C-alpha cells in the first residue's frame, strides 16, 4: 500500500510541475498588455519586464517574455558583433519610451507610473 501511495504522490507532483501547466509564450504575449495596463508588470531599463505587483500569473508571464527577449537580444548581439548588454540597454531605452502613460516603469530601482 505504501508503494502505491508514494507512486500516486510522485505522479501528482510531476503533473503539477509539468511544462504543460506553464504558460506558453503566445499566452504570455497575449497577457502582457493586460498585465501592464493592470499595473502588475512594467518595463525595466535593462530591456526586460519586471513584476510590479506579485500574484496570479505575473511571474510566469514575465519569465516567458524575458526568455524570448533574452534569446532575441543574443541573436541581435551576435548578428551585429556587439555585446548583449548593449542590446539590452538599447531595447530598455526604447521600451521605456514606448510605455504608455499610467503604466509602470522602473526608474532608479523604484516602480513608478509613467
């Protein structure tokens, strides 16, 4: 009986940590604007999205978006023979400029509405 209970617990744990339960990149991209409008996520000067108010799927959305951005920044850096941190800085500046009024941006380590 112990083996079957352990087996069930193991299967349950694996199912709960399975990538199938995680947001896909397309789902995260679809949720990004709404999360920014709601003040849950904001743009950082390093070119990545940050969690302003933890909760819900905020961290997962940020993770998916940031992973995709990191891959793209790496591609651009390699393609142009520059450092990734330079691409991140350029992208961050543009993201802060394009952020809509009322949405959050990170300035000097503090989240504030633009």
